[in-house]
C-alpha cells in the first residue's frame, strides 16, 4: 500500500513546516517556561487555515484530507507539543463532534466559527471519577420546559436542559468559546443515558472554570477543571438524540487517536533531529560521538520506529478516508506512536548525556511532552483492550 504524499499534500506539510520553523520553534522554550496559551500563534494558524483543516470548505474549513491533516499536525507538534494538543483538541474533537453529529443549523452556528478560527473549541468528557470509565460520569442534564418529564427519560420534548456537575483534564477548557459537554440525560441508563451538548461559556450562566492544572509537560495548552452550576442550555444545543452521546464520543475519539499518533511522531522527529545534530557535533575521545557504533544503533532504531509509527498512522487514516472500520488501526497507531515517542525522546536524552537532563537542551521538553500521549484519548492499557476486543471479535 502506497502512502506517499501527493504534491498537494507535500505542499500543505511544507507550508506548515515553514511556519513552525519561523514562528513556533523560536517560541517553544518560552511557551514551556511560562505555560501561557499562545493566542497570537493560534491566531496566525487560524489565518493559515490550520484550525479547520479536515472540515469541508462549506463549513469554513480547508477540506484537507486525513493524510495531509495528520502530517500538518506532525509539523506543529515538532515545534511545540502543547500547540499540537491545542489544535488536535480543537479540530479532531470539538470541530469533528459538531460536524459529524450536529444538524445544519448547529454547523452554521458553531462549526463555522471554529473551523475559521474565530472560536476555540474544547471537548469535555472526563471527570474526576470517570476517566477511562465514561459510564461512571456524574454530570447530569435535566430536561425542563415543554413536555419534558421529571425523570429525564427523553420521552418528551424539552425546551432546555439544566446541566450540573464538573469535568476534569479538559484541553483548551479555560480558553474555549465552544465546549462540547457530555452529561447524563438518563442517570439510570448507563452509557445509553449520555447525551452531548454545545455549551457557550461566555453566554451560559453557571459555567465556571475552577482552574488549570500544573502539568509535567504539554505547556501552552491549558488543561482546565470545569464546573456547571444549574447551567441552562437550550434544547437546540443538543447534538443528535438523547442517549447518543456515548457512541458519539467513542467515534470522535477514534478519529482523534490518529492525530495523537501524529503529535507523537512530531515530538519524536524533533528529538531525532536534535540527537543527530548533537551526535555529530559532540566530541569525545577525539572524535564525534556519532562515530561510535552504540550511538549509531540508537539513531538507527529511533528513525526506524518513527517510520513504523508513520505507516500505522497513515494506514488508519486511509481506512477512515475510505469509510472502512478503523477502530483497531487507530488504536494501534496511537498505542505504538505514543510509546515510540517516549522511547525515542528517552534515547535523545541519553545521547545528549548530562546536557540532555538540563533545560538548556530541548530534548528534556520533548520527553515531558511525549509522556502525555500515552495517557489522554485512551490510555495505552485501554487501547490494548480495544485491540484485543477487535481481534477476538
């Protein structure tokens, strides 16, 4: 199977790479140090059409396919892992949720501003007691008005929903203009009682940002804790029918795993580039350390793992584009790429020796950023379960 990029796909990748080298790389250490959301860079990316890459042009996007989009995200993440998460959470999760499951009115009202980069999106699924176990969520959405019944069974036609509860670990959560929130409309129905809603933080009373997390890495992407206090949301902000939220979330996360693989590849590529340059410049025993076979073997393994991860990423993307089932392939791409990135970044530190353990060199930042990919949008343990389930059928 040939996953060679077309001329147009290469142009997209190269345009993003040029922007990253000129604008992101010089700022990356500062973003990591301050942990401030780089609003100016995000605005520049919006001007380049990078905040709606795979979204059709009719909804404000660029209409980029799922080979070019992950490659663009590889380049963004090569410059800054945090910025890679900002874009992935905005596009792959928030935008795709509205695009796939919203009606035409919702797409016009909420998707277009996100795809054009006027609004930033977030995806609020996880809770303190409901990370991998989505069904354990405690956030509720009580239907009110109209013919809604008090049990929230979905038999009536409510005017609105009152959302109560909280979410944790929400990427872009404190800066988002549009947040897709999952809540239980039927608390007794387990996963089948979860529904999704479009929430507008500036307009919806009761939306509270409790604070942002102090993280090991992924700096520049604010990870927020959110609280909803009797937050009333109009019924026309529900995505799809009541009870469809769990399946919607799984389908969206499945596509999102391709882009987390891309983020991982970008970080690994940055680590390999730095390790190659350092190995050829650093001398010990009167010769560059790149002359030593031990270092050469590390570099060879690093490059081989990156190539393998890229193939898995494009294999999953190809199935998605062709309308084929890709649950296993997306899980494999993210699982392998995320663990690969940690390993490659670790070897980059080892090649740098003591210098690699200091903030004077970027490889320690890559390592901290890479670790997150093994945790969010499906932990490595959950992904192995997913792959096994697909194998066993």
